[in-house]
C-alpha cells in the first residue's frame, strides 16, 4: 500500500537539528513573555495572610520596612 521511504542519515540529522532549533526558539519566546504581574522595583500589591498563630498579617503593617516572605509546608 504505502512504500516505506528511507531517509539518509544526513537527512535525519538535518530534521533533528531543525526540530531542536524550533523547540529552542519556542522555549525562549515563552521565557521572554511578559505577564501582568508585579514588575521588578515596583511596590508590592497589598495583601493579608494568616500567620502560624492564626493572626492576620497585612503588608501595610510593615510599610517602609523590608519584608521577607517565607512559605513552608505546614504539617497537620
């Protein structure tokens, strides 16, 4: 019915190189896309999160101070 077409080793290598180039271009484009999130150097959006002792902590409580957010897996 269909004849199996044999490609030379050189043709197979060319196809693999082409696929690798296209995949690399796609991945680079995906990495360079900009999102509507917070930009570097901009003020952080306001938020409120629960602390480990069930208090609500607001970013506004620490206005003008450096803030480090540390997220960890809570057990239990």
